């Protein structure tokens, strides 16, 4: 079976759904953000502060290339679709699921989360701006869109499994 990629905005449920989905399918789960943190020995906030967003995006691209052909559930960072080469790499994978949630739902989920380097200050405004910018990129990279707004994880996982290639 091909790898299963979960893409979407921060707070859409990629990590949570990825872990549960991998357990259901008896697959390894690989979180690109966690792998980057392990390799760099720094938090994502520290990477953004010390080396900048561009450096982090390059690390994401390298990670995506390294994970090519892994039989796993791969959860990605919310901005992985920003780089065109990442969208192109994802498009050829087949099982790329865009986990969608409304900006309002994202705000509820992330309201008290201080670990997001791109959400400092007016979170609701930043969420709307980033969402508007990234929405066409997620749709371009994914072959299936799954709405996670107000849905239980078990329902989302069943929906993903039913749509696997």
C-alpha cells in the first residue's frame, strides 16, 4: 500500500488523526514536524526565530524527499504546501488527504496554543489571512478533502479508509 499523507492547516487534526489512523492500519506514523525537531535538536519556534521560515521550509522539502516510498501515515506541517516543489511531490503520491476545518474551528482549537510561530498577536486575523493564502495550495496538492469540523476522529478515520487508493 502507498503512504498516506495528511496535509492541512495547523489545528486541523493531522497529528491526532494520523496516530489513530496508523494504529488502525498497523502502519508507522511519521510526523514531519517532529522529525525536523529531532534532527535540528530545536523547537519549531526556535528554528523560525534563529534561522527563519525559509530555512524551515527547506527542511520540510528535504524531509518530504526522504520519506518518498515509505509505507506509513505521514503527517505534515501546515505550511508544507507553500513550496511548489512540495505540492508537486505530493500530487504524485495518490493518498494525499487535505484535512479541512473552518477558520473559526481552527481558532477554537488553537486559541491558547503558544507553540505556533506564525500565530503571534491577533490569531483570528492571522488564521483567516493564512487560510485564504493556503487554501488553493492544499486543494492543489491533495486528491481528497476531508472536513474535520465538528467531527469525531473515528468518523474521520473511517472516511479516510473508505477513500484509500
